[in-house]
């Protein structure tokens, strides 16, 4: 039995989009968690993303600039991040559905880590933002 591993062919712009989507989801959750410590949430989520594996893990671990987040409010950040999550999933599904699943899981683990960074339980606000992030990931 031959094992075939599909490789991703991603431009620098594609990689920046994936990083913006993933780190943007963590930023969005940290900004929305009004009861916790945003810096703790951001740190926990970022460390989880940095621990991702596979081709997606390599992209997320790259120390490159280009994670561009527009918006000075939670709504402004969400307007940028949620569609970027959906487009990232679409891009990955076209090239390698398994890596799309890997990306989805990495983002959700990071979001959960960020949500639980304060007192171990997500606030209602964090839980609702997690639902919106999950919906954006599943919209592609």
C-alpha cells in the first residue's frame, strides 16, 4: 500500500492569510473576554497555535510579519477575522482536506486554550465568540 501525502502549495499571501485567520481568532477571543485577562488568553492561544503540527503547523510557526488585523473594536476585528477563517478553510480544502481539518483543529484548540486561560472556564462572552469562530471555520 502506497502512502501519498499531499503537499500544500501556498503563496506568501496564502500563508499570511492563514496566520491572520488563526492568530486573529485568538486575538478576537482575547478582545471579547471582558471578564478575564486578555494577555493571558492571547498567550495561551498563541502557544497552542505555535504547537500545531503538519504543514499548517509550519506555516503558523513562521516568524513573519503580515498578521494584519483591522479594527479597533471587537466588532471591527470580527469583521476581518471571521471571513478570513472561512477563506482559509476554503483554500485548504481545495488543496488538502486533511490539512483543512488540521487547521480547523489547531484554531479550535487555540481558541479553547485562550478561553480557559482565566479561571479555567470560558465566560459567556468567550463561549459565544467561540461559537462564531467555529461557524466561520465551518462555513467554507
